[in-house]
C-alpha cells in the first residue's frame, strides 16, 4: 500500500514539472540571478566602506624633548708636530761617528753626529803652547810691575798678548763645537739619511727629530667662515686612521686671510698619545652655534607645501598636521623655531600618505 502511495506522489510531481515550459523556467532563473547580483553588489559596497572607515596607518614617532643643539663648520686638516726639526751641520766635514739611530729618544743638546775636527784640535793645541808661554811672561812682568820694576807699557803688552791668545783659543773652541751635530729639541729621531764617512756641508738636512708629545692639528678654513670660527671655540677632532676622536678647544685661529687661498689657519693642540703621528689625516668639526634646551625634529620628517613647512603629529590616535618653522640643520636634525612643544609626538615613518585626521597606530 505504501509503495503505491509513493508512486502516485512521484507521478503528480512529474506532471507538475511538465506543466512549465523551458522558456518560462529560464526567465524565472534569470530573474532570480539578477536579484542575487544586486544583493551581492550592495553587500560588497557596504563591506568595502566599513573596511575603509576602519583602516589605521601604522607609524613611528619621535617625542620632542629639549636637547643641546650644535651646528658645525667641518674642515679637513692634518696632524703636525709643533717641534719637527730637520737637523743640519754647522761646519763642513766628514762624518766620523754616528751616535743615534732612527726611533731613538734624544734630549735637547745631545750629540747626534761627530764630524772630523782634527785640524781645529791641532790649532787649539798649538795655541795652548803659546798661551802657556804668554801666561808665564805675563806673570813675571806682573811681579816686576808690582815691585816698581820696568814700565807700564811692558806690563800692558804682556797682558794684551796673553788675552789675545786666550780669545783665539775661545774662537777655536766655538768652531770645535760646530763639528758636533746636536739635537735642538727633545724628541725621537725620525729620519737618518747620513752615513759614516759621508762629507757634509752646512745647511744640508739629513736627520729629523720630532717631538711626538707636542702635536697639533693644522687646517685651512674658508674665508666665508671668518666670523664664525674663533680661538677657544669648541671643536670635535676625528682621526679616522687612529680610530679615535676627542672634544677640545681651538688653540689658535689666525686673524689674517691668505690672499692666495682665501682661507685662514686654525690649530688645535693634541694630547700626547702614541697612536698620533705627524701628517695623519684629521677632521675638525668646529662648533659655530650652540643652543641649550632646543627642540629638534628629524629633517626627513619635515614636509613642504605652498603654505610652508609642516609635520604630522600623532595626537589622540589621529594624525594632526602642524605648521612649523625651522632654522639651522645639523647632523640630520632641524632646529624648530616655532610650531612644536615638548612632548609632541612627531611622525617620522608612515607619514607619506597621511591626511589630517587619519587614524594612526604607533
């Protein structure tokens, strides 16, 4: 009985399906599809709008705080020895002895090289014999004069002859000293080109003594900075080859402009350190402006428009456009003259596509 009932129901459904022709069915399906497409487009538009409204830009910020701002005049110079002497002989002669070697420490007045002084010594020896004779004659004449024997002329003549020989010996002794080359300063023998047996002439350099404990940095500064660089200014000295730097003061700033180079000389004294050497490259960063408690922002965060400079500040979860004015720029930081206050969070990354009021996340 149940099976029969199922068969009847199937027959009725089949009869109903056959009651609609294919054209009618197609029209109904197209209508249903158009209705669905409209609903889908409406929902996509609604969902897209909500996503845009909820879009938040991730940013990085720098909190503005009072700092010490410095601007610099940067120039390149070199290390120079304040006592760097090329030694030469004072008299002509052949080298008979060399007492020092390169790298040796010497003191002022120490003998470095000996020249052949045989002739001078022989002349002194001869005069010494004459001096002994003249001294003996003078002493005898003096005794006679004291006893009122002889004339005053004889006494004066004996005295004059003795003193003349003494002066001749003194001159020769001065000449003898010229045959010994001495160090004019205390320091280190840096160069030695002379050799034993070599003939020297006065003024011919061949030996250098350097005092490495008395060094300075010497640089030329352009004339345009003449009003900004002075003796006593703070300066940062950077020695790349020595991998060292120090903060000190400008020891000397010349008041005279070189007419050829249109520059003036600046010197900075260095402390005694073994790794500092003459002619080593040095960079001077001379402070020409300093402000305590200054507000600064990274230069890259500052944007420009027709109305002037501005930055974006993160405030209350939103981007706020703030008009500012800047003054000097140094080491990637701009000195803010107006527009910002301490505690402002300036957006430094992610500001490129921001607009006023856009939501941001730090």
